[in-house]
């Protein structure tokens, strides 16, 4: 179909961006605007997620990984190293940090399957080495010599790639991401927990990678932190997390969520425990977190960064297209108490209350249409 200039003006004036017939029906979703259908990149296939329930944290973790063994082995094939990324939001509060037994469960799974070097690598919100010592990670290096295990503070290593995000003024700003999690020859394991969050509702495997990979200064240096570049507004935070997840995703191996003892309320650092006694694992990080939300009783529409990741094709967010293997979700689900600031956290879902002046608006006529 050919369009005259007058035709185009009439269509634009009616609020059309594209002729809907140019898009295949199976590739679009309704966008809530008359005549507008926008393509999305949500994966078409089914993602498998292991959900294990039991009374031993370490055994739960290993069992969850073994449940999806075929998918993990396929990802491990050809990799030269494994990087385990724990979640040490706090370096002193065990409830806020990856438990030693969860790391033991991961290493138990890897021992007969991978014979290259394994690194536990973290960029903690505080001093990473303090967390390694406090949570007894250091003992693993001597106990697991056969697995060539080492511990690395990503901030002290100070090697990085970059991603561009938006600052509080919606200007581009670069963020330094640890080089190890961007290494194409490494198989990256996110070892996270079930926790509520004070900004983005919930935190699990994706947030562990996205906010755990940016670097910051080490003790003795002039203070700086690229993690702070994500806390720039309730909207930009979710978008910046999407952009960073897209950057990291190509190197993600498996998401392991330890929900033996989850955190509710004032997460991610100071909440209270919930005895859930589960472990979740998937090679699709978005699908793993989606199941995690169900286990915590959290509305998936409320978690912007994960919804964005699903829409952008980073992983599967549609529960109908997720195969849960092991325990059933209803048998283990509990209603986690959300952060006291939940109403403010959800403001990202509503209309933007303040913005820039309207400039270059559509003129209803033939002479000026979007500056043509």
C-alpha cells in the first residue's frame, strides 16, 4: 500500500504509529491505544525451572541443579572456568547474604561435572573481603583445592567492561561492570536468595547480577560507587536494570535461588526471616525469578525490571510458558510481607507526574508533521 503525504497526516493525526497490517498477529500485543500494536520479543519457547522443597539447604541446592542437569551441562560445554556470584548485600548479616551451605551445594553439583577453575567472585556493597571472612567463604578455598577454587574481590581486581545507563536527569552515564561476569569463556552462576526490596519490590537472581556486577572503591581509596548510578529514580532504576541485564545475559549460565530462609519486610538488608525451605534453579534467569515471585506471593506486574526483561526477550516471564519441575508452587508458596515503602515503589506503574515541556508536537496540517 502506498500513502500520499495527506494520507500519512490523517493516519498520524488519528494516533497511529504503524499500520497494524504490517505486523503479524502472533508477533504483537495490544498496547492499550487505538490502532496501535507493538511487537515484543518475549521468548516463544518453554523454560524449565526446578523447584525443590526439603529440610536441608545444601541438599536442596544440589538437587535443584541436578533436576536441570541436561541444560546446565549444555551450557558448561566448552567453558574454561566457572564464576559463582554470591549476593552479599551485607557483609555481617547472614540473612542478607548467600549462605555457605548454598555455595557448598553448588560446588557439590559441579565437582563431578566440571574440572576447570572455579571462582567465587563478588562486589559486595561493603568490603567484600570482610564478607568472605565473616561468612566463612575463605575455608572453602582450602577445602576445595581439587576444584581449583579461589575467591576474588571484584572491586580490588578492578577489571571491567561498561554499560550505559540513565542518570537522574535522563542523561547517559557509563557504569563499570566486573570483567569476570562478562568473560565469554566463563560459565556464570548467580547464587541469590528470596528477598523483598526497598526500591524494586523483590530481589533474586537477576538483581544479584545487575547490582552485584557494578564496581566501587575499596578501603583507602577516594570513595566512588557505580552501584549508586542505579538509584536515580523509581522509573530509571527499572530501565537501567533492564539495560544491564541485556548486557550481562549473553554470559549467564544458571540461576540458583536459595529460599531455605527468605527475607520479608525491610529487605534487602534488614528484613525478617521466612522459613520457605526451597531452592529454585533454571538456566533462564527471568523464569527462575518469576517462579520465585510466585513462591513469595508477589504480584509479578509490580516488579518492573523483571517485567521489562520479559518484554524485551531477556527470558521467559509468562508463567504459562514455564515448566516447573519438582514441588508444585501452591505447595510451597507463602505470602511475604513487602517493604513498608511498597506504595512509593509502585509509582513507576502510574503516569509520570512531572516531565519536560512539550516541544515539536504534531501540527494538524500538511506542512508540519514531526518535523518532516
